[in-house]
């Protein structure tokens, strides 16, 4: 079910991706991007006619204000101005009159505000007026690049936001759905088979990546306007990734390597705990630990790659093929994460590439590759389980099934006798002996003797198999064990058996189906165990056999 739903989800997203993105991107032609013509004032200096994505101011310290001024273009109808603020207070003025303020009252405080979209309404009369945007970071190490403000209708802006990173949105939806399905399925079966703990962890891992991508692409802003909640969710999902990754390695490896990744998992868990304590009780906010998280990720990746490569050098083999598939997916995920980590920091601190942090992101691809490797992993896991189950059934068949008659052998019957001793139910044991077997063997050969034995076993199984255990104790000796049935029900089955024996005997005169039997009921002899009752039934069978010979 998990594999099927994940595949359906992936197929649906792949089919609808291109037409939906094309439709959404049509809105771009209806929008005005205020990228150029900006005048910038910062720390007593000024720059004129600046293209905003190319503006390099360095990391703007907490509490410092940067002013951006431009001229509002022609407006044929009321429009909306959209900007995105990164942990900043924002004041927007039109023609030197304050038109919008966001969190300006928190300047100088230690309040966590998150990053969010800011929109203000513009009228046709605002065309040609000067617009001034004042941005003041309320956190350290947050603001270094600037997204271009956008002017257009709210509908077109929303459609453009959805379409500009629709691949990110598609990947996040797929990962979230797969994660939820994986968690649900694994919770149902985790107590049956411990191996499904890996599926549970993989489900949480996939859900975590999906949630982070959704937050990183600012799609949560569309659903919730609570910037604090959205930013908190984004950072927590990001900070949990190293922990979940190392826990997956714990599920793959054994021995020393397992202990090594357990140690890394402990360090990563400790980091998450410290971050939460600092954020909620000390006043050091989540975004402050981003650099520490990047360093921790880099160390985890380097150490993990060292362990993996050392295994290849030493020609160590993982236990099963599916573990190598999952390991390959994790390696691809780590490599794409490494590239994104380097690219993000080059943009933020060295201004290596303009255009914002979302202009280049490989992690969604790595996450999808990981999920595919996970699907393959569980495909092979299920196949291995099927093979192992088949082998187990074959071994049980060898150990507990009589080869000639295909009913229970003596070992199985003695095992079931012990179970009868433990059960709190009345039961009966019937000992049966196949008559005339020696005469058939001596007269017609052992082939006919084997046919007589197997035919007798089929009759017993037909009469008593649905309500009890039918077994062959050896040679011409058979046993029936029935629990929870009345004496009348057992007698009816015995009568049905005798009728079938007579019917089969009429088919071939060389094969005469006849039996002697004895019954012993547990209610009659409560002090006896099952083996003692069997011996009692056996002695009664010989009494009947003696009477048959005399007659």
C-alpha cells in the first residue's frame, strides 16, 4: 500500500507539473518587477541607480536600517506591492507618508519575528510617486541580499509565487505524502516485524524534508500568515535532518559502524535539544544556530563519507543488496545537500551568484532519489521476506510433514501433544492402525502398500482434518487429536470415516481399507497427560484389533 500510494502520488505530480507551472508562469507577464533604479542609503553612505539583486552590502547588523527609494511605475488600476522580509522590521512610505509598518515597534528588542511576505495596496494616484522602503534586521546574520519588490494583482502574484518554484512544491508534497503513508504503514506493522523500524524512520525523514522544503519555498506563508510559526517549523525541520540521517545509517550498519553512527546521532540530538532550550528559555533564537547547523552537517557528511569509503577500500560487504541500494540513495542525498550548503554560503557571504537563495537547489532531487532508493530497498526487502518465508515453509514441511502421506509426522504430533497439555480445553486422542497392510505388501508389493497408506491418510484428513490434527506415527500407525469437541461429534466423525473406508474398498479389490482404533478422552482421565492418554488409546486400539482378528 505504501509503495502503491507513493508511486501514484509521484505519477500524478509528474503529469500535472508542466501544464500547471506553464499556466502559473503566464502571470509573470502581468507583473512589474522593481529590480532597477534604486537609490540606497546605508551607514551614512548612498548608492544611486542600483539593480537590487546586485546590491552587496555585507551582512547588515541587527538594528541597522537600510533605506531603498524608487519611483512607482504607471498603474492602470489598483495594484499590490509585494516584498519578502527576512527577520526584519519594515516601513514603507509613499510620497514621504508612511503607508505600511511591520514590527517597527520591536526594533531594539529581542523578539523572534520570523520571515514573511509583506503586501500593501497601491492606487492609480500613487503612480509616479516616490516609494521608500526602510528595512531593519531584528536578528544578526540574516540580511545580505534583497529580493526585488513585485507590483501586480494579488492573484497574479500568488500564481507567480506558486509557479516560480513549483518543482520545489511538487517534491515537498510528494515527500510529505510518502512520509505520512510510510509512518502510518510502519506503525501498523512495527510490532510484528522489527525491520519496519527503518520504514518508520524513513517516513519521518521524508516528512521532515518535505516540510522543510515547503517552508523554505515560502509556501507555508500562503496557508498561514503566522511568520513565527512558519519560521520555527522551517528551522526545526532543518535542524532535525542531521539526526534523522545518522539514525538511518544506524539502521543500515552493524557492529562498530553502528555504534559510531549512534554516537553521531546522540551529538545531533543534543544539538537540537540545546537549540530548543536556547530559543525558548535563553533568548538565543533558532536562526542564530544556522551556521552551527551547517558546520555540524559538514562534519556529519565528511565523517559519514569517510566511514562509507573506508568500507569500500576494505572491500566490506553490506549484509543485503537492499542495504546497498538505500546507502546509495543516502549518499546522493548527502552530496546534493553538500552542494546546496556550499552554494548557499557562497551567495550569502561572498555574493557568488545574484538572484536569491532559491535560484539553485539540488536537495529536492537528492530527496527524491533517496525515496526511490527507499522504494527499491523495500521492494527487495519484501522479495527477501517472501523467499525466506518459502524456505521456512519448506523446512517446516521437512521437519513436521510425513513425506508419503503429507500429513503430520511423529515429531509434529508429539509437539502438538505438549500444546494439548497447556491448553485449557477437553480433548480426545484416537489411535488407529491400518489393517491388512502386511498382506497387501506381501501380495501386491510395496507400491500398493504405499497407495493403501496414503489413501487411508486422505480419508482420515478428510474426516478429522477440519477439526483436529491428523498424523502418522510410523508404519501403519496413525493418530487423531481433537480439542473442544463433544463425544457425539467425535462418534459422528468415526462413523463417517468407516463409511468412506467401505466406499474406497469397493473401488479396487486389491486395496481393502480397514482400521482398528481406540479413543481416550481427557475428561475420563484428568490426571493423565496427552502422551499417557495416547498410550491408553493405543491399548484400546489393540483390544479392537484383537476382536477383529477373532471375527
